[in-house]
C-alpha cells in the first residue's frame, strides 16, 4: 500500500471520524456505564433496602464453591462474545450507512469536483472506501472492543474483590480473552468476504442515486418480488426467494456473525462439559468460508464494485 | 507556439439538447483565455470535457492526453477551481493541505503555507467556518502551490465581493502565471478580467462564435460615438451593433480602419462586454 492510498484512507477517516473511530469506544463507554449501574444496583441497593445484606456475597460464595470451572468458563466466554456482538451490531449499522453515502455525499455537496481535480483515479477512490468498510472499520472495532472488554474484565474483578470474592479464581483464570480477540479478528476476515456483495451493492446504489440512495438500495429487491408475482401470476416467489435468502443471510451475519450458547441451563452446561469447547459456535463461520454461497457472493460483490467504479467515472451530474 | 488544448469536431449531446456541436478550437501555451458565453451556451460542458469529467464525441487533446481516458494522469498537470462551493465543508484547512500533498506529486506545501500566511485562514479552521472569500483564498493557495501547466477556472469569484475578486486575479497574475502556463477562465464579470486576458473564445449555443486574441480585437474592432446628424452616413459602413449612449449612438465596427471611423466621431477601444453583446446578437 503506497503513501497515496494511505492519504485516501486518511481522508475517509477525517470525514467519518465520529462514526468509524469514536463509535467503538463510545460503545465501550456505554457498556461500562451499564455495568456500573447493574453492579451498583445488585451489590449496593439490594444491601441497603432489602436487608438481605449477604445475598451478593452469598452468590459469590456459591459461584466460588459450587460451580464447575468448565461452567464458569462457559459463562465468561458467553459474556465476552455477547458483549462483542454489541460492538458488531453497532458497527454493522455504521458501515452500512458509510457505504450508502460513500459515493453519493460528495456528489450532493458538489465537492466531487474538488476530489476529481486531483490526480486520483475513480478506481482508487472506490477501493479506498471499500478498504475502510471491510478492513479499517473492523480493525478499529477490534481495538475498541479490546479496550472496552479490558475495562469490563478489570472492573468486574474489582467488584468481586470488594465483596470478598477471589477475582482470579472466579473470573480471570477461566478464560483467555487474548484467544477470544484473535478469534473475533478471524471472524472479521470472514465477514469481509461474506459481506462483500452487500457493501458492494450499497456502494453501487450510492454511485447511482441522484437522490435518496437508501431507496435505490432497498427498492430493487422489493420490486423484483412484485415483478415476479405479476409475471408468473403466482405467489410462489421462487426466483426472488433465492435473492431474499441471500440478502437475509448477509444481514444475519452482519449483525451476529457467530452464534452463542447463551443458555446456562443444566443441559447446556452439561453439553459444554461433554462436547462444546467454547461458548461461541465457530462451526457456522468455518462452514461459511467453505460454502459456495460465500464465493458466489464475492463474485457478485466484485461485479457491483466494478459497476460502482464505472458509474463514478461516467456520472457527471454533480453540476448542472 | 504549442497548443495546450486542441478540440476537433468536439460534440456533447444530452437527451434533450446538444451542448456542444462540432466545436473546433485550440488554446496556446502562455495565454490567458476567456471562455465567454451566456448561460447554457456550453461553457461548463466544454470545461468538463477538457477536465475529463464527462465523455464526449470528437477529438480532444489536452497536454497530450485524452482527458476522459487519462483523467487522473492529466490532473497532475491541470488544476481546476470551480466556484467556491466545491471545497468539502467538513474538511480542516490543515487536512486539505495534507491531502493534496499526499496525492499530488507537484504540490509544494511551503508555497501553500506562504500564501495562506497572508490571509486570515488558519490551519485548524474547517471550511464551513470560513467566509466565501476565505474559501476562495484557500482554494487558490492550494492550486497555486501546484506546479500545473494548465489552470481552469469556472466562475472562480462567483459570490465574492469586489475586494476579494480583485485580489484573486492579482495574485493569480503575480504569483502563478508565466509564459509556461496557461489559464482558461469563464466568468460573468468580464469587465473585471478583460485587462488580463490575452485571448477570447465566445461560445454561443454550443458553437464557437468568435475565437481571437486581444491584439486582434484592438485592431479589428472599434467603437465610434456618432452624433445624430452623421448617423445615416456611419450606418452605411455596416456596424455590427449600435446602442444609444448619452444622446449619441455608439456604433461598433468590424474591420473598419481607425482613420475612416474617425470621420464619424470619437473612436474608442472596444470593451469585451460590448463586443460580446454585439457578437451574440439577440441571445445575450
């Protein structure tokens, strides 16, 4: 990657500093705030008003003495992955709208004439925006996640210690956040490929729209279904069903790329003991890499991006 | 002389209308060319074609490039300022400088900073906080710090007050222009720049109505203030336009020698605006 391309990435970050850089850290701050609220309410207010002074300590004692280490690990991993998905969901929405505006906003405010007066090709421009969506945004998200989870891990340990629990024995010894972060990073790499057709489509709509890129991005699949119902005089949407399922899988993965065994009931903990190694289910992600669905999607995504580059070059509606 | 821009049979057709209709013209190095025409005549379309922003029919050569095919390469040698509204409003002055420095191999940061030091523009300001005049100063500083061979200005001083307008062109002449560079400019305030122009290109409904140099204009055209008693005689010389002026009639002649014109009255240099009105006829 040369210095020119880094400048293009820098440009995107300047424009979207709030969404791309601050958001993951704001998510961490909000979760820390929620943690403090629940921590205070369970340990402080119950003590004060219920008179059940030793409830919290009792719970800690129970966890320390009665729970199996494997069960503890499952709970803590579910906590780490569960909070990670909050970051994932928020950043998916941020990147969704980033892509939708990426090739539209500068046409609307006519600053495209400034960008196009620079020796930067339209392909470089489009690729720089794609790299932001699939590489830079996930990296920053991971950074925000790591900082946020360190704060959560340390402060929950402190809370446990304040009430006479042993944070090492109860929390810290059971899981390896380093491993979890590495796994989350690997998931992001799969996401980059899996969501390529979605982001490519959004950028295509962004390059195409003369107004309302959101409608241009969302209406075609809807119209396709309507057209199919007319053409075939049927409510059996065979063709559009394939497309809708393709889209739905992307959204599902965009919000939650990995499923979590969040049920701490007896059976699941037993399953955790006997079979499931981790709270997070990696089989989904691995299956995705090996699937035709992913690679067909990558091909479609490249076509959409080529279309976006073409439109960026040929559309000259910035000025009238 | 070397041609910086050569257009042959240049056309641009939209669905509804023809913006450029088989236009031929060339622009030579070291000239300051005014591209002048009424609204909708095709000025902006011509500039966009030259800048590689729009596809076209016909042949167009800008500094040896096919502009639409090689836009990004061409932009190393060509700079462009449209009216002040095109700098992104969210960007900081320091970021704009860093961006141009990062993508443009011929940008000299120290030059840009020197130009800006003479203004009220500060590096930490965002474009949206600047006045129109300051935005124009920033854009001009960015562009003048680029060692470009061709500068294209599309209504660069639109909406600026007279002080900023005058300073804009003065700076351009003093700190940027020399015989190796070429400037192509469109503006409605033609009186303000006619003293810096060396060439004129009048464009009228997608065709070139006049392509000439300022020296030629001075030789070829003259304006005579004729009193009413001599009007009929003067009209026999077939003026290309006439208008009432202070009880007399100002007649504009094409190709009538000065000594002959002097017989009818006081002879004046022709202003670009008068010439424009005369050549454009009823359309302006």
